[in-house]
C-alpha cells in the first residue's frame, strides 16, 4: 500500500495527482513547456577531405589527429544552438554497435524566461562524408594543366545520377571523379565549366558555394593559363518527394503541411503541395539555403494502393480545389485486403472505386516515431498509378476468345492427325 502511494505525487504546476517522474510535472504540463532545443539540427554532416586528411571548419579546415576532448570542442563550434540559450554540458553517447563514420553527442541547454529556468537536452548525430577541400581541388587542376573545374556536392547519390543525363557534362569533360554522391568534372575549356554551373542553377535547386577565376601556369610549359574553378551544392529534394517542413516555414505559408509533396523544383524556388487541402507554397532558394532540410521519403519508396471507396468529395474553402476522403488498401496480387486506411487526398474528382494510386506508407516506414510532436498521417497519396484494371465484361470477352482459340487449335490438330493416318 505504501509503495503504491509512494509512486504518485502532486504536480508542481497544477496539483494534479500523477505518477512520479524526474520533472515533477504531469504529462499535460510537460507538453505546455516550450522545447528550447527545437532549433538545434538533430542531424549534421561533417565534410572530410581524403586528400589532405582534414575536416571542414568554415572558413578553413581542421586536422584529423584530434583527441576526444578536442573533437568534442570542434563539434560544439560547428553546432547552431538556440537563441537565448546557453550550452551547459556536452558528452559523447557511446554505442555497443557504432555506425561507421557516425557519432552521437548529447547537448544540454539552459534558458531563463519569465516562468523560470528551463533545462533541456537533445541528441545530435554527426555523419562524415568525403569532400575535397578547395586547396586540393586547385592543386588537382594545376597538375593536369586544365582550365575548368566544377565540384558538385549533393546530399545523396540518387540526386547526382538523376542530374547527369540532363547536364550532359560527362561527354565534354576531360576527366570525372566520383565518390559518395559527389563528383568533380575537369574541363579543357573554361567555357564548358561555366556552362555546367549555369545549367545546374537552372535545372535544380543549387547554390554556388565558391567560385574563382584566377591565373595559373602549366607545369610542363610554364605558360600562363586563366583557370575557372567552382564548387556547387545541390539539394536532394526532387519532384514527388515527401518533405516535412520546419515549424517556421510551415507557419510562413499559413500552417501548410507540415507533410507536403514537392511539386516543382527550379533554380530560383521550390513549390510544395499540401496533400490534405491542395494548397501550394513557394519557397525561394535563398530562404531554403538559410535553413536547408531533406526529404522524408523519396520516389523510390512509393507504394501502390487500390481505392476501395470514395466516401466524400468537397471543395476546400482555402484552396478552392476539390478534396476527397477515400478508403484505400495496399495492393496485393492475390487480391486479399489485410488492412485499409481512410485518407484525405488532393486528387479529388480524379479517383473512383477500383482505381490504383501511388502513395507513401508512413506507418510502415516508422516515420511516426521520428516525428512524435507532429500530426503524422498514416498514408499520403501522391498520384494515380499507370496500372489499368479490366472491366468484368472485358475479362469475360477475353476468356471466351481464349476458349474459342483453344477449340480451334484442338480441331486443327485433330484434322492434321487424320490426314497423317
């Protein structure tokens, strides 16, 4: 009896009878406390140059032979902390099965406000990727005696593979070097390198991190040479990808999303479509690169669903477009329905019972666990599928035609056997 009473206490904020926890607050009061660690990025990329063995520390590069304390201070310097909060503690999180080229760090922040002192902790995961530093790129260019170099850095190898056919840079390049979603194109002509940068900025969401036009000398002939070198960063967001907008960006668009579909990607802006009410929002490239974000799921993760029922079709008063509430189920070749989902979709009048659509399975992908404070839908429908289901009459006609063909073949075989006899 005493143990049961000892595991409960009165909330220090509202006095509600609740279970004992470290914050001395009930669940409702804990949800009202603002999250001061929300602006802290939970995933940070570290650039590592394999040519000179150094880490990127803007605006320079730091050596790799760092002790654990020095490495921790280096990671703290590269962290963008919340405004008005103070970092009071940081430590490594050691795992039994560590991931290659990955490390996790726990940061504790303290912030003073009108309600008192708030102390919260968050975990940041650092991942290392290879990227040639600027001095190594220039040295690589001077050694070959070429006059143009473009280094393209992407957040994923799929983005670079989808861009290469559009750019047509490999045909004109003298040499191409690739590693982990990054590529370096070397050109004999300076105009080809400048043309590649212009095509990148026009066909994708890209920014020029650094570009230089400088005079160099060929090592063999000692002839002066005007060289152009550029480093371009390309976003991994593509048309059809599922994106979770940051809180500030979603509020700027009138609480759009936050789970939206990338509808259009250009050099100056990117357009997002809310699948729940068909509203669109345009984000400028400059604002995107101030706080870049990645896609939650890409087009390769699309799952095919079959429409079981179209419950309601109505016009949304904000977007003035038709929105439908449908019931869908994952498509299986056997035709068995194990589970179904009620989905609100922007496809509107385009869907009817028996159609096939492509969408993202957020429930099966474990997205619900990563975004616990956000209203995450189970399924997000993107577009109709190319699969066409035949009508029952067409199926019966096909069966009858097949039976007639089989009968005619059997009769022909019988006649042939009679002639042989």
